[in-house]
C-alpha cells in the first residue's frame, strides 16, 4: 500500500495524550493544510478556533459532556460553520445572503466538517492523534457565549489533538456491501 493510503487506513481516534505540546509551527501546518480542503463554491463558510488555555478547556470538557480528553489535549480546535463572514461581505457588495436558507446551513456545516477531517489527517501525518468532538453541540448556546461567536456562526465539531500515549486500536467497519452500492 502506498504511504498516503497507509496513513488514511490507519485512522483510529485517540483520547489519551502525553504531556508533549504541539508546536505553534505544527499547529499552523494543521490549520493551513486543512484550509486547502475544497469548500462549496469556494465560499469557505467556516472558521476554526484554537484553544490551549487549560481553564477554557476545562469548561469545554464540561460543556461537551465531561470528556477528559478535551482537558488533556495539547490543542483543542473548534470547527464552526460561519455564515457571518459571507453576510458581511455581501452587505458591503449590496448582495442578498439568504442566511435563513436550509441549503446555506448545509453548505456551511459540510464545509466545516470537510475542513475538520483534513485537520485530523494532517495531525496524524505529523505523528499526532485526536478525536472529533460532536459533544460540542451538547450546549451550543453556552459554547457560543464562551467563544464569543457572532450570529450565524455555530460550532459543528470540536477536536482534541495531541501526541498519543498509547497506540489506538482500529475499530471495525461495516461490510463494504452495506455501504457501497453499484
Ligand atoms: C462527527 C463526529 C463526532 C464525534 N464526537 C465524539 C465525541 O464527542 N466524543 C468522542 O469520544 N468521540 C467522538 N467521535 C469519535 C467517534 O466515536 C469515532 O470516530 C468512532 O467511534 C469510530 O472510531 P475510530 O475513529 O477510532 O475509527 C466523533 C466522531 C465524529 C466523526
């Protein structure tokens, strides 16, 4: 198997981390590589928030349902769907945004999810591991208040990242016939 496929096929969520910090350089590699992800009509309707502050991670761990790995992570990322930026640009250009359309909600949510997946793969390529945190949507109001999110910006998923303290086990997948149809 070539190296890229090996990396992709080795994915397993990591929830146990060593104390080793992710360097700022690697943090930016994760974010800039994630940013190369395709997005719908290149709207880039997402924003990423990076959190290292222990106190803030403790609050987020609580808000996501008591997930210890949020605190233990070196870097916690929050991937937000962001229609606020688009609305601001459109207002300046005197275009309409239709921020209340379900289609735009889906576009922004998918953009955020695709960027998040690429961030995860990049972290793995750099020898780190992590786990996505859908629990960030457990308390969307409180999370939005804490992160000072403007209107039309909402958290889609979080991501705990760090260096694995133990090798994660691969979890099984459905039989291919269950998910692929010709
Ligand atoms: C969108 C999304 C949200 C997730 N949210 C959580 C979460 O809040 N907490 C957690 O421990 N794992 C979370 N996970 C990890 C999944 O449980 C994990 O990907 C799944 O069990 C398959 O395991 P694997 O990633 O090790 O292959 C999430 C994964 C995805 C893709």
